[in-house]
């Protein structure tokens, strides 16, 4: 049932009429407080000081950063990869794979998304063969049997849609072919490489099935990736981030939700891809301060120069739980209204979850506990 929000639009004191633009000189720092991410009612407050200008932050509720590059142990099974963040509706792991998987994997808990951070190689699955490279999203429907055979050391951000599916967002006013055309999805093929791997059956094959987060092993005396064909609309897909053509407005800083790539029931996956900066003199040119009150927010930095964050490199992940206002780092804030470069140069994957996340053993091993202090020096 759609909600009837309690709603009366008001204007008090010094405030712009248009969000994210034309801020009053006396209150140059705009903070958005909103419901349901950026889809519900919102208020825009104009502050004298940046809301991230804290000098001390005590307690467990703090921005976190994890250097996943330091998770060095290569595992041949994805189910042995360290958990990073999770709750009842999502499970994120960071998996390094140096040699071909010797068993097949099958996720009984939910659709599995693989984001290839580094490496290249081949995916073999029930549906055939699909090459992979850095920047690929691969969505594997729940129940798919699969294995990866890297030709270069591979690092994967795994995101499971626990007990449910991945779907596409409604692209609304811009229509279904904007941002990326569904025709850009690549699908596994029953090709020569797939047929060649079917010949690998002079030994037993084990399928490691993950269900309710426990792994069962099913042994076959033959190679179970033995399909000779298939038809249907349920199958894995691959999309590379370089094929994403992000929405932008030269006069308005679009919210992160404009960059939504995949949806699940209780979280969204968005992709930040290179785009021009806003050029309107009054338009904000960095992410706006926002309370983030309903969604825990996770960013995985894949490649490039991360324009809103200082001291963040590729392979790192930040986690901003709900409950406090976040926004750009001091260096980025200096460019709030004027950018020196014409465009962003970054690829990042955002995972925003409607329910609070727990920190897994993988992340807690590689946390930068000083991250909360990285906003110090924000001009006051
Ligand atoms: Fe945010």
C-alpha cells in the first residue's frame, strides 16, 4: 500500500527554494533530512557549519573504513571467503581467487552477484561459458551451479540477495534503455570452451551448496556442467561498469539513487561512473550532506580518483550506518561550488541497505579505526 506522508511544505528563515542549489551566504552548508532514502519527504536545512565538523565521536556508531586489499588469503571456494558486512537480507564477502576452482558452487540462499574488482578469466555454469574481466557485474540466479577459472589473479566483491532476487530499477521518466540498455547484458553461451570443459570428467565433481549459511557437499561421478542447451528468460547476466552511461544534470546534483543499477527487496546497488561535474554557478558540485536516516550506506571503491573522499584507494570499503549526518571530506568540500576538473574519474559500487548491517570477521580484521577522524579540518 502506498504511504500517505504527513506533508506540508514550509519555508523558514534563510533558505533556497531549490534543493542543492543557490544556498544563502549565511548558511552555505545544506543538509538533507529525508525518508526512504531520497524517495520520501525531505527537508533541506542551511547551516553555518559543516555537519561533519565534529572534533570527537565516541561510541560504536561511527563511519567505518575497511581496506579489503589486506584480505590476502586466496580461497578456492567462494563460501570460504571472509564476510565483510551482512544482515538478514544481504551478505557481502570479499573473495580472492588465484587458481581455478576445483569444485562447483551453488547458492541456495539467494541470487548471487559477483562484482569483479580485479582479474580476468572464465565463468563456467549451468548455462555455458562467459568470459569475465575487471569491472564486470555478474548476476547468478539462485540455484545456478558455477565455477570460475581465472587467467589472472581475481578479486571479487560478492553480494548475495538473501532469500530473494535481483531485479532492475524502474527508470521512470528516462525509460528502460537509459543508463544501460538491457541489450548490453551478456549471457553465457554453449560454446566450444564450454564443450571442452565438459570433457573434464575422468574424476568426481563436488558441488558445494550453501543453504542457510551452511555448506553441503554433493559428489557426482560425472561433470554436472553437462547441459547441451537451454532456453528461457532466467539466466546469468554480465554487465561491465564501462557500459554504464550515468544520468547527470548540469544544473542539479542528482542523488545517488539516480545511479541505481540493481534492486533487491531490502537493498539497492548503485554504480558511480565517470560523469561531467555540474556547471551551473549556483549548483552544488559535491555530494550533499545528508542524514542517511533509513539506509545503512556502503561504498566499495573500484577504480579511479574518488572525488568526495580523501585517502581512499581502490579496494577499500566505507560503511556509514544510519544515525548521523555524513558528507564530503574536507578536501572535496573546498570544491563545493567550483570544481577544477571537468568530470569525475571514479568507479564505485554503492550498496544501501534498509536494515542495519553487522560487521563481519573479514572487515573487522582490516578496519582503519582512524577513519572517523578524517573529517577533522573540515572548515567551521
Ligand atoms: Fe550517503
